[in-house]
C-alpha cells in the first residue's frame, strides 16, 4: 500500500505516516460532525484539561486538536522535506505550522460561538423597562390590562396591572416596577 515509502528516509516516513493517518481521522471527524456525531471530539484523559478561570467553549487537550496539530505537522514535513535540507529547521517549521493549525481552530470556534445568542424570553428582563399601555389597565387591584414593551429588540404584549390602583388608558407610557406571577406591575411615567 505504501510502497513508495519503503526506501524513504525515516524522517520522511514519519511525516508521511503522520500526514496520512491524521488526514484519514480528520475526514472521519468531519463526516461525523455533519451527520451528528459532534460529541466525539474529546478524549478521556488522565488529567483535567479544563483550566479554572479560562472561558473556553472547547477542551484545550482533545483528539480534534491533536489531529489538527498532526495534520499541519505531517503535511508541512512532507511538502518541505526536499526543499529544506536542515532537518532541525524542517521539524521546527512543521511544529510551528501544527501549532498554527490548532490556533486557527481556536479562532474559528471563537467566531462561531459569537453567532450563538440566547433569545429566550425571561420575564425578569422586563423589570425597569418602559412600555406603552395597549389594553387599558383598570384601577381595581385585580384588574389587568396589557402593555407593549420592547426587550432585546423584540416587541412583547404582556399582562399588566397598575401599582397604585390608578386606571391607565391606552397609549399611556409606563415603567415596569415589579413582576408578580408573570404579570408586570407598572407605574405611569410623568
């Protein structure tokens, strides 16, 4: 299968094996990612790869990062083996490219994580916000109306009650001062 490597120098063989094996694993990882096997990117290690105080959405030491390093390292060694005669310089360059592959993966993951946004509506987010009465709020203690309020760029129509038993007409500007049982308690703005 790898007859072309039978007479190659040991360093070149190492580069080729590393490049081919890591490429095969990378292809399998990529396919698994797209078919739903994304949970397969970490390995169980004998050490704790999660550093306290580091906010990272990925493991520092994972199979995926190892494969990314080996991919850059192996293919750099194969490509530049005949061009760089100094083996120490060649291995150093391969290590730098391998580290660069891992860093590029970190940057890509960080950029992808910026795309995630939590748009879950939480009633507590309405506290202190201003809105407008949509359906009049009666003066009675149990009387409810509705207010239109905007939170995080989304408009919501929420049940509301007056905090001081004052009737509030449609179009009145109000501020949310409390929340009870998912009902906004509002006061009229002057």
